[in-house]
DNA sequence: TCTTTAATTATAATTCTTATAATTAAATAT
DNA sequence: ATATTTAATTATAAGAATTATAATTAAAGA
C-alpha cells in the first residue's frame, strides 16, 4: 500500500465520525487528489473521473472540494490563471511554479514559523497559516544556459 | 505632496517615453491605486471612479490593469476568492490576509532570497520571484482574547 | 428493511474577465 | 493651431469558471 493510499484511508476513516457521508464520487475525488502529484483544477478532476462516473456532475466536484476544504483536508490554490487548483493538505511544502507552462513542483523547506509570529506581532492578526509560491522557468521552458 | 503622489508622478513620467498614452481614465486608475492602501479589485476601482467617469467601461479598467501589469507597475494578486486584486509594485513586502473578511495588510519582511536560491538548486528552475501570504483573523474578526 | 436526511444530478443563473467593432481622443507632425 | 495617425475608450456580446436551485437518488442508522 502506498503512502498516498495510507493517508487516504486515514482521511476516509476520520470522515466517518462526521455527518459527512462517504459516496463513491467522493472517494474517487479524494483518491485522485491523493494519488496525483499534480495540482489539478476542478475540471481536471471532472475529466479524469468521467470514465468511471459518466453521469457525475461538475457541481459534484465543486461541492465536494468545498466540503473537503471546510474540513481542512484540501486546500485551494489560485495562481494567476483562470481556474483554481486543489491540493491535499499534507506535510508542509511550498510550490515552485513555471511562469511559462504552469507546471507546479513541490518544494520542501522548513516551515517559516518565525514569519508567522512576526506578522502576528506587527499586524495584530491571529495567524493560522501561510502560503508561498516561487516563480520561475522550468528546465523545459528555460533557454539552455551554459557556464 | 505625499509619497504616493511622488511615485505616481514618476510613473506617469516614465510612461511618457513609451507608446502608452496617458488618458484621464488611466491617470485616475493609477491615482486610485497609489493612494489606496487597500488592494482593490477591478470592480472596486470601477465603482470608485464612476462618479468622476460616469461613462467609463469596465473593460477600460481591465484593459488598463493589464497594460500596467505588462509594464510592470502593477501586480495582480489572486487569492482563494473570486476576483483578483491589484497592487502597485513598490518595495518588497508580503501580505497578511484575513480569512474572514478578506482584509489585506502589508507586512514588511526581508526578502526570502535564500528560499529562491535553494529552490533553484533543488528544482532546476530559473527562479525569478516569489510570493507569500500569511493568513489569519484580523483584530476585528478575531474573538477577543484575554490573557 | 424503513426512515431520515444528505448527496447527486441536470440545469439555470451568476460572476468575473476577455473579445469585438465602432467611436473618440492623445500624441506628433504640419 | 490643425490635421493625421493610431492608440484608447466605449458598449456590447461572448466566454469561462463557479454557484444556486429543485428534483431525484442513495448513505447511514434505527
């Protein structure tokens, strides 16, 4: 069993204790999110699952992503482009985004906790979390540099 | 003359040397952006200026924000919520966002250059820039805590 | 198996943003 | 100061992403 599947099992189990019902569509959406290393849009998910669920509505995808967000197992990311991307909340990592082709790569880096605490002091906010993206050109899009 | 107006003058002057023409609408949009400490949406700007320009089209606001972005004097920020926000590019700062009411406060912090260089090594991207948001509840939205 | 109530579906409606074509106006040359 | 060129504005329509609605279906627990 893969790591992704283990986490999926945990999440499915933890949802059992809530009012939130487990449906085949929900399971499939979660499964797709946990298996994929990409950061799919709602439409990506919809398209990926239309083979298995030919009658599934786009609204179902959106509804469930919202539910997952509310429970805190999924995060919504919006970059410059038109549609939001969705990501399982796992261990802390940041994202490196290609400004040409939009590819997103995970980047592990120790959490910037001191930024949060400083922001808390300076602004008077009660800080919960933060998010960082690093932008550049991926190897495929960058001109080949020699040195 | 305020700091904001000084910067506005500079920008207007620098646009003179390009093909980009200065129009009253453009000037008003820039003025509004430089004066406002908030991070308005396109619609905020449109509404704020409809008194002065009753016939201005929303398209004009969007068009000009795109132009300003291309020239590099304005930055587009997209958070989870529906519409993008726009911000004058000034000195480096980050944003603290209230997850309840959406208020955005600037947060000055030394640029995280080492994050960029590490990301460059780890991912092979040619990194240009990064962006960080810190999320929490603003003083108005946070429950009053006593300690 | 029955009952309750949440989830799904299909569809319409909204919202944000961009495209189009005609008109207007800035900048520059005359 | 006027004419010319060409970019900017306007009004409108179109597009895409997301959300709302109402009827139907199906999970979970009794």
